[in-house]
C-alpha cells in the first residue's frame, strides 16, 4: 500500500501547480501583448512612411513618373533596411517603374502593379517570412498620371525579438517553477508548524495524563478554534475519567460492605452447627443484603441507560399530569409516614418534551426523598410553573434543611447527607444522581433552595418546547 502524501506536500504541490500555471499564463500573455504591440508599431510606422513619401513626391511636383528620382526615394527610406518601395506607372503593367531597397525574394512573385487597387495594409507569411504591405494611389497634378506606391516592410527583426523573448522565457521558466515549488513547500511547512503542538499533546495523552492543554496564544484563528475544541474535549475527558474513577471507587465501596456482611454471616453460620431458626435468621439477613446489592445494580443500570439514551423518542408531555399521577402513587406511603401531599395550583398548560418514564422517575425520586425527610404532620407540596423560556416543577418539604457543605455534593453518586440514617431507610445515594442525569438528558437542570432551618425545595427546570 502506497504511503499517503503529507499534508504539507499536498498543499505545496497544489500551490506550486497553481503558481506554475499563473507564471505560464503571465509569460504567454506578455508574449501575445508584445507581438500585438510590435504589429501596431510596424503598421503605424509603415503608414507614416508611406504618407511621407507621397507628400515628398507631390511637393517635388514632377511632370511625369519618369521625373521621380529613385535616389531621392532611397533617401527617404534610408536607415530603414527592412523597408522597400515599388513605384508603378500609369499603364499599371505587372512590372513596376522602379524599386527602392531590397524586396524580399519570398514575395517578388506576388507583388504586381494592379490598377484600381485601393489603399490598404495587409500581412501574410510566406516561407516563414512575415511581411507588411501598404499601398497608396494618387495622380500627378501636371500630367494627371496615376502613380501607385507599394511600401513593403520585412518584419524579420520583430520575429527575431519575439523568438528571443520566447527562448529566454523557456530557459527561465524551469528556474521559476523550481523556486515557486520550493518556496510554496517552505511556506506551507512553516504555516503548518503549529500542528506539531497538537501532535505532541495528543501523543502524550493517556488515561492517567489528561492535564495537558494547548496554548492558544499566537495561533492562527483557524487553529485557535481547533485548539479551543481540543482543550474542551480534553477537559470533558478528564472530568469523565475522574467521574468514572470516583464512581468505581464508590461502587467498590458500596458493594464491599454487603458482600463482606454476606461472607461474614455465612462463615459464622458455617463455623458450627446451628438450629433451623438460626439458619433462617441468617438467610433472612443475607436476603436483605442481596436486595441492597440488587438495588445498587438496578440503579446503576438505570443511570447508564439515561447516560446513553438519545432524544429521538421524546414526546410532548404534560408536567402537571405527570406530577398528579406520581402524587397519587405516593399517597399511601405518605399516610404511613403521617405526611400530607399537596399539588398547588400552578400553570395547567405546562408542556415539555421528554421521556414519560424518565420524567416520572425524576419526580418520584424527589417526592420519595421529601417524604422521607419530612417531619410528622407536615406537608410536602408540588407546584408546576411557567417561567420565561422554562417550565419548573418544585418539590418542597418542611423538614430540616441541608447544610452548605452537603449542598455541593448531594447530586454525586453514592453521596449521603446522613449515611447512617439513609442506610437504615434503604437509601443508597443514587436518587439525586439519577435526577441530575435525567435532567441533563432533557437539556434541563435540577437545583435546590435550602437552609439549615428548612424548608428544602428542589426545582426541576425543563426547556419549553419550540
């Protein structure tokens, strides 16, 4: 398999090809412009010289064509070796009266004195020779004799100039292309040098080393945005790895206690013969520990499900309706704890987009905690309200509040404000962590308002559907 080209080489080649094409285009355009300008100069020069010759003849006022001096005509085109002149008489025979200068051999067979030929300028190639021809016809005033002048310009010098320019260009072009290619590669190499920072960082990243960050100062704007994205990704990874590490430690700690209890009770029971009632008591105790392990595993699976779920299956839900439904399920538990449940009048048309079972689970966890920590003969209330672009559900209880040192940690997994009391009541410290995961999945949040003297109010904040 062929090794793919490096990014710097690819960009360098692309820039070199584009630069080479531009250089070729510039040289071609220059050559065409030079050729066009030489043609314009040659035609203008030929026209001016022909007018000068005609003016000189009329100024001399010859009586007939024979009075025109070839020597004087030669003086007029002297210093112009590329020019030659044909003077045709009144009979307009094929042969001219006389010629001045050296007529190119390549066109001697094509130059004839044709009567009635209009004044014109033309060019043609014959045997590789580029020629310009200008004609003028006029009459001698005294004899009324018609004269035709044919002025010929051999453009061999222009052809040599264009050939020299073309040859020098072809010789210099490879040098220009090499300079462009090497310059483009060097510029691209320097331009991509900041990417080495990304390479060094990513090669050093491991699950144990996620502290490295890319310095954005001095980076180009495009790479600056990329660096911000990479730094944000590393920060999320670091937080995720830290959470996973903490979660693993907490899970191991939570599972170690019931497993240790199970092993201890089983070993004690097997250390000597027991009565059937003692074995039954031991088995009942083991079942309690196994139920606790089962709750931990079940809640952890639910947390994993909420973390990995997507929002494609979300539907519009009535938050009031779900709150009333959950309250109806907890009436018996509240009566057993001698606690009143109240659904306060709120906004009856508060709708949100979400998963029905997850929303019910979040409300259930808050309501269960509120009932557990509410004092006897108190009221736990639920209220749904619309607030700007959000819909809130509040669950409050009149029990003792939560101290500030615990408020910062209550949404962490396996965290308990009163671990002894929570364990005795069957809590494992995952209820509020579930609520937070559910709210994050719904693009919302959960907050708490509390003080040490109470009351404590938990708020679920849902975004309004668009």
